[in-house]
């Protein structure tokens, strides 16, 4: 960059779009701009503390770490200053001119995808630094990086087309933001108004916040305080501040231990799930501190990955302050801390789910994917996670959820297995022939209807010593049940089975009379080790050459009217019997989700129809 000259930049297109929204559409909640700027100042100072602990050469070392706010009524300006890490020239361009950082990006994406109005969206996201333009005509950012080779700079913008960067004299390390307030926003140059905002939104900033030289906030690391001294309100405020959240926490865990490790943790469970809004995977949100100094705001590998939706703080006095983010993951101590807290979190979930099942189900509906992911990936916590899973079953109403513990409490005496079926929806499952035998015997069947459920069932394999068993697969042993209705004789049944087997040849492994069916004529059972239709669909989506032929076992129902007629038709009218047999197999495959090519089916159907019409 050339010395002592000003340099004009245009905003990136997305920023332009965002600013346009900020300036023209967002009329509510303007006051959050202060929270955003204070939060940025606090972030910059936390980063500085970390830099000071790990680097030798810090410019202007020893400056006080606090947020200084100055309201100038005469001039109609509001100034927010910190002595945090500051920004270099390139960082200014990157951080305030492009959309590389997460919060703003998420906001724009959500706007696009939800089709909701920006007013309703801002409440959920905030727009970070750019919210300054909700109240200011012009924003100046004076900044000086902590790096020795940094320089004093000023960034100026009217929030319209672009910004300008110029060298500036006498800038202390850190950042000073000067807002020239809009004509109708001059209230933010009033000390009492600003004070009220700080008390409302920024009470828990971990640094003193000064307004015109007077300290306003209570600086406290809430997680180090005694539980009995903290009100629900304070917890909520802290959550919103720390997680930069706009929702309310759903659950929380406040945990302290002195031995064997000194740990203080305050973990929050949000009520909104960002990944559900189509943002992709979020970063872990429980920050790691050592004696109030932030070590890593998004520590990977501290808690199991599936817990990434949690927010909050884990503080351990036993951690070395200068532990780097790279070595963190290899640290046995960090792993230990993670294990202790994740066990506590699961215990908390379990307690909450017991205490208020209704609330848990509501929460689970939004966050189920994390728990399912956990079952498949977090081996150490599989049992505890399994208890938390919820699903519909043949004994719940549509939309109602139940759990494995409840399932077992309803199980029949001597029932050794947990039955489930995978399908695309409750309706599809209930229309399939598989359920009949279980319904008639009063056996509960879990309905797995989420695309990942099959994988979850496979990973889980068993619960409380009982195996999970797919009822669409062979090998399920059911007790004899009282069956109603006149059946084919044993000889007739055997002859029919032989006829069918010779008709179907290699397409089926065997044809047998079964105990499962009550109403339907036939059911196709998939071999125990075969993929389910869902899994096959996924494999096909990934590999177009994927093909595996599944050979099914066909069970016929000797009490079914159609089967009885087929038995006599095979001698009296073999040609028609063959057509009907072929169609029965296709119907069974269809119900199993295994019919891949329907061309033969259609041809046969047409033939059958023309025969039926004579
Ligand atoms: P976010 O805080 O979510 O990253 P913002 O829009 O609030 O998004 O800020 C954008 C970026 O600008 C920050 O990530 C940070 O790098 C930089 N920034 C903003 N304010 C300051 C500040 N006071 N000191 C240093 N850097 C800052
Ligand atoms: Mg911010």
C-alpha cells in the first residue's frame, strides 16, 4: 500500500446487499448495534490476552483492557474504543470489506433460504459490525494492530458504496470506532440511554465497560460463582452474551469440581438448532478458558463432535495458559476434561428427559440428528445416548415419540428382542405387510423413518442387553399365534410353494408358508445381512454402477383367499396362475422397496386385465 495516501475500495457484492438491508429495511431492534460493537471489542481483547500469553513482541503492551464508550451529545457522535488486537491493513480489508466471517454470512444465507423478511431474521442473527450503519451516517474505524510492523489506520464509510482506508497519526493499539449518528438516532449520544443498553445487553462482558469514564457493567466470570448466587435471569443474559445468541437456553449445566481436576463449567443447550436452518455444520461452541483467560473459543476435540450445538464455557485452572490450539487436541489433560464434562452433559440430559418428558420430546424433535450422530460416532457414550433417543412406534399415535426404556417397559414377558422397521414414513410402514404378525401378537415395533435411522439402528445393535431386530428381514422367530380362518392343507401348501419356487427360480431363496401374515397374501423377507432399500438408494446415489441383486425369501399366507384360489388355479388354469404368481412376487418386492424395473410388471398387469375382462 502506498504511504500517506487514501485508498478507495468497493464493498463486496454481498456486503453491499447486507448494508442495503441494514440501512433501508431493518427498523426494529436498532439498539443491538451497541451489543455487537462491544462484543467485537471484547473478542479483540480476549484475543489480545491470548497473544500476550504466547508472544513476546506485542505493540503497546500493558494498555488497560476495557471498553471505553464516549457519548458526545454536541457532536452527535458515539465512540467505542478497545485496546484489543487491532487490525492491520489487510485485516481491515478482509474483516470489514468482505464476508468471510461467519455471523453475517449465516444471516444472509438464512435470509435467502427462508424467504422471511429481514426484520424477523435479525432477531435471530444480528449483523455484527455492519449494524453500526443502522444508527450512523458515517462510521470511522481507527485501528492499530498488536503486530510490531503494524501502522495507524483509519477506515471510513458511509455504508453506501464502499470505504476508504488512510494512514492515521497517534492511534493506540486496538480499535476505536466513531459513529456519526443519523439525525433521527441522536438518542444514542445520550449517556443514560447508552448506559441502559450496556446494562441490558452487555453486563457480562469479561472486561470493564466504561461510559464517559465511569464503570457500568459487573465484570464477572459467572461460571466461577456459586450456583446459589446466580438467578435464572443472569444465566439467560450470560448465555445470550457468551453464545451471541438471540434465543433462550433450553437446558443448562453448571458444574464445579476441585479434584482430581479443577474444572468450572457452564454449558448451555440452545433452543434453536442452526444446522436445521440449512447452515451446514456448526463449529463447537463451548469455549475453553484457563482461569478466565480464553484459550480457544471453538475448541475442536474437547467435547465429542456431536455436542457441537452446545454453548458455554469450560474453565480449568490446571491447563497451561500457553497451550496452543494445535497441541490442544493431543493433550491428555484436555481429553480428560472433555470426558468429565461430556459425561455430565449426558447425565443432565437424562435427568431433564425424565423430569419433563414432554419438554424433552419437543427439544429432541429439533436436535435429534446430533444424538443419532452420537450413537454412531461416540462409542464411549453410546449407552447413555441410546436412552435419549426418541421415535414413533406401532404403539404411539402419529407424531408422538417414545424411547427405548419405555419400549422395554411395555415389552411382552419373554420378549428378547427390540423390533423395528425402516421406512420412508409412518403411512408407508403401516401399509406394508410386515407389521401384521407383530400387531396380531401385540408386539411393539419401532418406526424408523429418518434417512439416518437405519445406520443408527446398525450402530446401536442392542439396548439393555436386547438385540435390535429389523422385521423386514428373515430370521425373526415368532411364537405361534392363534390363526383364524380355513387354511390350505399341508399338502396343498407344499405343492403351491413348490410351484411358486419353480416359477420364480433364482429370484427367491425359498417359498414357505409363514406365521407372519394375517391379511396379506405374501411378504418378501430380505436376508438378515442385506442392505435396506434406503441404504441401497444411498449407495446408488453415490455410485451409478452400483447394483446388487437381493434375493428374497417369500412367505405365503395359506389362509388368504387369493392364495387359496391360486392353489387350485395352478392345476385348472396354469397359464393364468403363472401370471398371478409373477404379479404376487412383484407386489411383495414393491412393498419391500425392492422392485427396480417395473416394465415386466406393467406388461403382465395389462395381460391380467385383458384376461379379467374376458
Ligand atoms: P463477527 O464478530 O461475527 O466475526 P463482525 O461483523 O462483528 O463479525 O466483525 C467482523 C470482523 O471484524 C471480526 O471478526 C473481527 O475480525 C473484526 N473486528 C471487528 N471489530 C473489531 C475490533 N474492535 N477489534 C479488532 N477486530 C475487529
Ligand atoms: Mg461481532
